[in-house]
C-alpha cells in the first residue's frame, strides 16, 4: 500500500501515461513475467531503459503470455510431485515478488518502460536458487564431478567478465545514455537526459541535437521544449527559442521558469511589452521568484516606468539581499528618480558585496556630487579609476570637479585635462557633455583658445541634439573663455 501511495502522490505517477485499463494491465503483467524470466536465462541485450511496449487490448493473442503463466502455476500446483513443489515455490515466489511492478499498480517508471532490470533483483532469488539446487542435484548424480566443477568455475568466470564489461556503461551519464540509445534509439528520456548532461558540459550543439530528438519522439514533452529553448537562446537563435518556449507553455502554462525565460528572450528581441507580460505571469505563479522580479524591473526601466521598476527592484533586493547586481540596479534607479539618500545606501551595500565594482564607485560618486559632498565624490571617482582606468563616467566627472570646483584646494587643471582628453578619445569626441568638461579643463590650465574651440564643438553637437539646457550653459562658458576666465561652479 505504501508503494501505491508513494508512486501516485509523491512520485507524481498520475495522468494519461498511467491510465491503462485492466485488460491492458493484464497484458503487461503476462509479458513482464516472461520478460524477466527470459532475462535471467539469457541476459542479452541488457538495456538501461527498454522500449516501452505498445499494448493492444483488442488483440486476443496478447493475453497468451499471462494465460501461459497462470496455466504453468496451476499445473505445478496440481501435480504436487517431489520435483514440482520446489519449482512451484520458486515460481510463486518469483511472481509474488514481481507483483507490485507487473502493471497492476501505477509506477512512475512506466512513463519510460513497463520493465526494468532492477525491478526483479529481489524476485530473481527464487529462480536462481532453484537453478542452483538443480545444478547441484545433477552434479551429484554425475561421475565427472571434477570436470563439472571446472566447467562451472569457467562459466562463473565468464559471467564475471561479462558483468564487469557491462558495468562500464555506468561509468558516467554520457556513457550510460549513449549505450541506451545504441540499443533503444527511440528512448526519448535518454535523448533528453543526454541533452542535459551535454549542455552542462558546454557542448550546446550536441545537446540541441538530442533535445530535438526528444521532442520529435515526444512532442508533448514540455520539459524538453523548455530546455531546447534555453539551449537555442544561448546560441543566439532567439526566434527558434521563443517557439519552443511557447510550445512548453502551451503544454504546461503553470511553468514559471518557462515564462521567465521566454520573457528574457523576448526582451532580447526588443519585444518589451510581451516580455513584461510573461514576467508578470511568472510572478503570478511564483510571487517569490527573484529572477523574474529583477527581470521585470529591468524591462519596466527600459520602458521609462521608473516607479514600477523601483518597486520590482525592491522586491528583488528583499528576496536577494546579498546579490550585488540587484542592489546596484535598485541604487541606479533610485538615483535617476532623485531619491539620492536611498541610492547612496544601496550603492554602499553593493560595494560591501562587490568592492571592485567600478561602476558602483562611479555612480556613488555622482550621488555624493548630487548631495554636494565633493570630497567624497572625488574619492569614489578615484576608486573607480583605480579599478577601471578607462571608466568614462569616472574620468569625465572627476575631470569636471578638478577643473571647476569652487574650492581651490580641490582643483587640479593638468590632471583634469589628462582625464577629460582620455574620456573624449574613448567616446570618439562625439559627446557634447564630455567636450564641455574638456573645455573647462583647458580653461583651468589657461589654454583659453583650446577651451573656446572645444566648447564651440560641444555647442554644435548640443544644438544638433536639441539639448537647449546644455546649449545655454555652453554659450555662457564660451563667453568666459573668450574673456580669459575659467569656469568655476
């Protein structure tokens, strides 16, 4: 009874795959008895997962194996001779021990095959004990005992060698499933599991091949469609990946991970609204799904929904308080929203978790700058450049402070020029904000003609972008440079 309960309610053996009618179960039982007995007599081929039988309850000959087994047991019971009793006992023990896996009860493994070698380990003791007793009795009645002993020893050694050779397929999962497919090429489960192992080993192309075989053999296998979608997405084959994620969800709409991964793939294809829909479905299924919450926040941020993004980032941080990326994303959203004090707290938490995050140092510097904490901002920009000397945000912002600070003790014109020139080179001289900073640095070192020329280049670019605020600021600063004065805030 425990086995029945465990298989049905714990292993999940419910559904159409286990919905055999009683005539079908009788056919399975008859075939299984003779299958197991045959494997004891001639164990070849041995397959980890045997082909799953097609059962036709309308075919009368399909019942013959069960009728033969019952007739044999009945005959042994009726004869009741000296030799028939041990045979009957061994046969009865064999059948009774196999009874839970003969098909009368639901077993999860029946999803793959109705038989498996390990099902008969205990039951096989009956026929094997009978065979051993028979061999002993025959040996005692023969004159050539030494020869017989030698022959039996030779046979046992041969069996030992064959067993050792057979055990080689269990060396690793790739060997196991490859050997299974060599003998049972229609085993969708082996294709699927081999795909998982190969993908974990980084052999994505081979994994995709086996996932495709699995879904070809079993089109309604949601897990195979899902994992095929993941592998295809890793290869950048987004349209094909989306198709398989959608097939997986058509079969199992309650798969939160499939919704999340489909959302991520749609986001990569710039289908942001569709991505948001699937992230929301994933969270409706699993409200504590941290990855979906973070992904939804990113998608909302890309849509300009800052408030919605912050709410989702906060949920993400609540679920993953020690994930530096989540803390960083929340801090950046808060900074853009003007919630500077909160942003500073989360940037600091980011740096506690990941001290070498140059962008976090640079953005924390900008947050300090927004609070007019100039010295703290400079320290953070320098930390960012120590970690990533090519960080443009840190270069340009530090250059601006070193060139324009009201506090003379903080200004350093030559360093400002060096940093601003590096930032301009890295951006190709196409960003008016950075050119403005470079102009201010030139002015701080007394190179007013270069400052004026650079500021005018920035003005032209800002005009082209329609940035009227920057245009007005540049015009005021150009007037200063033309009069031989630097710009100090």
